[in-house]
C-alpha cells in the first residue's frame, strides 16, 4: 500500500494542436492568400472567376483585382482621393463580377527575390523627374501586391539596399522626430 503512494507516473505529453490550414475558397477550392495582403472579400463572377478585394499595410486603402482578366482598381476618382474605401471597393468588385466573362487564370506564382528587386528598381526609375526628387510611397505598390507578393518589411529592406547600391536613383531620409524612413527617387540629371 505504501508503494502505491510513492509511485510516480510520467507527466502527460503536451498536446500540440494541429497546424491550421486556411479554409479553401468555396468557389475554387483554393487556399491562396498572397504574402503582404489581407484578402477582405472574394466575389465570384458568372464563369467562376474570383474578384478579390484586398488591403496591404494601410487597412483603409482597399484594392480590387480580378483573377480572370487583368482588371485592377485602387482609386476612387469620383471622390477625389487615390484609394478605395471598403464600400467603394465592394461596389467596384460587384460591378466587375457581374460583367466579367474571363475564365479563371492560374494563381500567380510567387516571383523570386531578384525579379521583385528588379521590378522595384524599375518602379523607382520611372518615378524620377527633371524638377526635383520625388517622394515615393509603398502604398503606390498596392495594385501590384498580387504580382510581387511581398510584405512591407521586405519591400522596405529591398529599397534600403537599392539606396545603398544605386544612390544615384534613390535616397532615403529618416525623420528627425521618429524612426520613419522616407524614400525619394532622385531627380534626373540636367542635360
């Protein structure tokens, strides 16, 4: 009887919860959520193509992209601002979904890092002008987020490297009041 009081049992092994897999889209069975965006809504066209409403780092800036045709929108010209609020994005996605007849394309593959770095370099280069250094904002990349599939942290690190490697096309400036870094496409040289 005394032996029973002193017998030790091994502690139960901790139960590890199974990895949570994203729920497949009911329309296509896909679970794709591109890196760097939050998918807010999915609209379904009459030919089973998905129209996404998504946002990147700024939760109030919404974008619409069709995974069938090449339709993208990110601005509300009627209201005079260069982003879509959720209601505007929903209306644009609904309107496009009711008229689009494009069959679904394959989900875009995630490009390699060198390809995205080259796209960033091209974007910065085309932002340059002859008047002054042009401030560039990551939000301007939001319509391309489904193509580049990168987070803001990755994009900022790539822009920092570009500013170091090619200071003739890009410079950075850190705010004196915070750690916020601004990016400026360098003015084109005067001929």
